[in-house]
C-alpha cells in the first residue's frame, strides 16, 4: 500500500512573524488545499484549481 505524501504547505509572505491569523496552502494534483496555520492538526479543505483561480482573481480585483 502506497502512502499519500504530505503536501508541501506554504504561508503567505504577507503573514506576520507572530504566526497569527494565517492560512497555509498546498497545491496538489487536482486541487489547492487550505488549512489554519495556528492549528495544523485540524483537517484541511480542498478547492478545485479553477475555483481557487477565480477566488484569487476576485481578491486581486478588490
């Protein structure tokens, strides 16, 4: 049985050095995973790449 490798999580460069109020993202084959950087033991959620692109596009238009 092959184990699924842990995604490579990254935090925004805009995150403060205190580590509060941040999310981390990891790009996997079919999705972008999002988790709370303050509680990485909690489950993450995944968004399809198209949905993530639309979300990021919306943020850049704000």
